[in-house]
C-alpha cells in the first residue's frame, strides 16, 4: 500500500545524523525501526482545519458508560490538568522527541463516565467525522500517558496540529491520535476507523512497524491482536 502522506514529508525536515555523537546515539535508541528524527513537526492532514472561535467546542462521551456527558469548552478546561513530555511517531516515517503537552488525562475521563463491564473499546471522533478506535486494556488506553491535549509548549495547541483538542496516544503511530476531537464513544466492538478501512493496521505499534492491515494476524475472541 502506498502511503498517501509520504510525498508531503520533505527530506529537509528529517534529521540525517551522519556520524553519531553519544547524545545522538541515545536519541536514536528512542526512535522505532523505519523512522527518522524530524527537525520540526510536519503538518499532515486529509481534512481541512476547522475554525475555532475560542469557546464553541463541545466534547461528548457516550456509548457503554454509566454517565454519558457533554462538556462545553469552558467546562472541559476546568477538568484536572496534567502536563507531560511525549515522543511522537508518524507512520510516514518521522519521529519527534520530547514534546511538551498539557490537557486532561484519558484516565480522568474514564473515572468520570464509568464504562460498563461490556465496554472493551473506545472510538475517538473528530469534528469532521474522522475516527479511530482502540481497546481499553492491553497497554494502550490503560497507560497513564494517554492525554486529551489542548496545549503544546505552553501555548494553545495549533489548529493544524489538532487544536483546540486532540487525543494523544504516544505509544502508537500518530494517526491513532485524533485531531480536532469532539467525541469518545465506548463500545463492545473494535471498530475500524478512517485509515483502518483504507488499509492501515488496526493497532499501529511503531516498535513493531504495524503500518498496514496486511500485517494483522487473526484476532482471538477477546479481540486483542496477536
């Protein structure tokens, strides 16, 4: 499968280390196979960037939960705020290290809405309708660093990078982190999202180079990838 974004990433935006210093050797160990270090954060989107006036951006959580809820943007920003430093890995082969984000921990959302026992997955949906989904357990969404980010480097997240709000799942390829997030729906099935129905891997682990659906092994009854 040809990657539709590959041609949009300029070679000039990627780091060519040449002979490596000790620091560069340490950095290289943090870059998954098949990736190169980016000098800046490339802007890659299949959808136009939506407009945001600073206040009208509702965030809804529904599906298999005890407490479905919709927050206004003002209400959402009052939820407990956390800060973290994360590495980003894009399926187009670039990685960006030590990025500073702030927002609401996904675990905070889980604690508020209380997923029902039959809820095994969550689908993240963008303003445009773009979706992707992940299991709630198995080391993906149950990790402490999954974030609903609205700040980057101490400033509001740039619209072209997903602002006002994007999900951030640092341990997976970046297409599994949804720009312009407006909805999270808890389900009992692992739905295939925008890129997954177009041939991308259902999970997207960069350390295993899970780029395309042709790499997927049959799923067991618990729906976890083998």
